[in-house]
C-alpha cells in the first residue's frame, strides 16, 4: 500500500502524467 500512496502522491504533484486531477484514482485515495 505504501507504493500505491507514493505513486498517487507523485501523480498529484506531477499532473502532467494524467492531466486532469478528476481521476477516480486520485479521488479514491
């Protein structure tokens, strides 16, 4: 689970990978 949280946090800090922050992965966390 630590890796998942790290990836999600990294994505939140770098929205360039996903673009919009309205992704279910971000809201789910």
